[in-house]
C-alpha cells in the first residue's frame, strides 16, 4: 500500500475502521473532533454504529454497553471530555470488558485551552477512575505510530479484557505526515465466552457487572486484574531507542516531547555530545527494565515532557537514585522547541550532576531565571 | 537533508493548502515530511500559519523556532517572520500586502506581488500558489514539476479543472522570484 498524507486524527479514525471497529460513541471537542467527524461519515457507510452521544458521560456508558456485548468499540475525546468519562472507565475495568479510548490531550487543568499537552499522563497511567486498576496506555509520536497503535489497541484491549488508551497531544492529532494504512480487516464478531450478546436460549445465562458486594469476591476481582496486569507488564512493554549504543546520558521523552528531543539529540551529536534517547511507546506498562539496563552504563537521565514532570516520577522509580535524573518541561499547551532541549543537553554535558538535587526544584529555578 | 518552511498569512489566503501542496510534493518525491497548522481560534479570520519540515530521515520536531525559509502573505506575517528567520535564510513576501522594505540585511527577502499576479491569471485565490512557486526558486529539493505532479495527483476530481491556472500561478511566481536581484 502506498504512503498517503494523513492528518493524525483522521488517520486514527480510518485505522480504527480498518481494525474492525464495530461501534463508535463520542462527543465533539477540539483538538479531537476530526476523529468523530470522520467516523460520522465512514461508519454509516459501512453499516456500522456511530452515535454522537448527548455528552461524554453518555458516550462512555454506551461504550460500556457495547463492550459488554463483545463488539469492538471505541470512544475518543480530549482532556476535559476524558475527565468526564472517568467513572465509566472504572466501571468498564471493574466489569473486565475491552474498550479503546483515545485522548488527544490539550492544555489544562480545567477548560484550559486547545493547544498540545501531555498533562493527562497521570490520569491515564496512574488512575483517573476510582478503584484498583491499570489501563494499557500507548503514546504515539507520529501519524504512522498513531495508526499502528490504534490497530494494536483493539487487540490488546481484547487480549486482556481491559481498557487500552491511546494518548497523544493535540499536535500529533492535527499534524499531517505520510503514512501507510493497514489493509481492511474482515469484520467478524468474536465469539467471546463472557459477552452478553444474547444467548438465544442455547447456553446458560451470563451476567456482567462491576458489583461485588462480598469484599472477598471483590478482592478476587482485584487479584484477577492484578495478575493480568503482571502479564501485561511482562509481555507488552514497547519503546524506541535512538543513539543509545555509546550514549553517556539519555533523554527519556514520549510523544511529541520525545520527537522534539530527537532533533535536539541529533544536533547535540553533531557537536560531539554522546547523548541518546529512549522514547516509551507504552507509557503503561512503563519500560522500567529498559531504564534499569541503562542505569549501569550511563551517567544520568534527562526527562522531557509537556507537563510538570509526571512521567519523571516513573523514571525516578526506575533509576532509584543511583544516577542523577534531570527534568525539562513546558506546560499549559506550550510545545518545546529543539533549541530548549539542546540547551539542556549542553548544560548537562558541561556540568557535574548530583543525585541529591530534586529535578523538579532545579527545573523550576532555571525556569524562574529564564523568565 | 532537512528543510523547514513556515507559511503565514490571513485566514483565507490559502496558507494551509499552500503548505499541503509542498507536503504532497515532498512525499511523492520519497521524502519524509511533516505539515502542522496553527489550529487555534486565531485561524478563524485572523492570522494562520503552518510549518512544513522536509527531510531524508525520520523527522524530530515538527515545529521550528528559526526557520531557514518562510512565506509571508501579509504584513503581520512579514513583521513576525522577518524577525525570527535564521540568518542566511530566505523570506518570500507578498509585496501586494506590505508597505515596507526589508529591515534585516543578513537574510534574503524576495518580494513578489502575489495578488496582482493571481489577478492577472484570473483568480485572486491563486496568490498562495504564486508564493509557493516563488519559494521553489530556493527550495532545491523540490522542483516545479514535483509540485505540479502533486497537484495533479492529489487535488480532488471536482477541482481538476483548476489545474492549468494553478500551474500558471506556480510558474509565474517562480519567474517573478528569479527576476529579483539576489
């Protein structure tokens, strides 16, 4: 299949269709609306379900219902809309049904703005809804990755009966890049042994619910979720490495912050600085082992994010204070320029780092000086 | 090879499409390319811009602080991008919409009366193609032919009748820029 120029949001929409999306429920919000708009035309064309719900709450509960019926289902939204869906996510996880949710993140908190942001990392990776659960969270940095990870998200969600989120900042959603679409998969509904898809009098009744009034039974669910999560952590970690072979220190960044860091790493390399880049593709499960492998042979890490250092905490958890971890972030919908990260690389390359410095405090001090 | 281009102007001047045409041409030439618009509320009636990055390898940042190449289709864009253009870079300015000359002498500023040329061709909406044609004089990796083929290959069928005038606009812009003293 030849490369075509795709806008990130529309690419996600078409990729979901080709992956066999059976039902879509959503509500418009910038910078994600093109997904909904595209599917409003495409899904009916193919005889599949498209509903623009009355709100994000409506949409996520429609997703919940369709997921219980065992069909491939997705919703998409942007930060404030995703916040509204959190109750539904918890119910979906508590019921152990698969669903895909795309969050094209924008500046926040609150209504914020519509500019690109990565500030919903914690919400996606470390919680959001109530109760003990983990989402699989994929973080594409390009339009091609947005396509590939959208397709993968359905397979992962179904394999582990979990929510798979795809989080991208608004710039990946709005950007156009050449990309290849996968072939259209034949639509066939899986014959799940858990789905409440109508027994037609032929099999025992199935009940799907997130209610376990007996705490012992709830704890069994918690253990089941945790056991599945352990398998996910073992088998589903994905990341991309750049210039790591001889790297003396390493940048960790996901999504757009990761690809801006790539430009900075190349420029630093041209100046003779041996820096590499680790770009997590699954931010949940987080590539702890990949960082563990690097700790023994690099002198430090620089985490770059479009937030106040949310993934930073996971990197610090992996590094365990053995080598210095530095941080550089932009917030509020600001995308860092290559020069800013290059400046950080040059600072690190020419200074003596300490494990005793709090990376966020040090970053805030540098920010204050810059202003 | 990597080249970054910013195209800026009023909403309605064809800024975003001008960038897309370059992106299609770069893709068809087998290159990596990113096209990213300013998608804020400012695009409705105010200023709009898009950034196009063309490279041989995987592209990192889709945005650029100091572009080596830019097109300014109106005065606010001329003011803004003359200031941030990388030293030695080239700025194509729509002369029809500005009332001043260049301030910097460490960049190349090419003035092209895009509106007048477009009107001579018979469609004032073609001013963006005139400017893109002018840019091609300094964008060595993409030829006039590449852009023509991109338009032919990617313009929706209902717009195909517009191709000859688009080609003319590109060519006239290219020629106007070539005539400018270096």
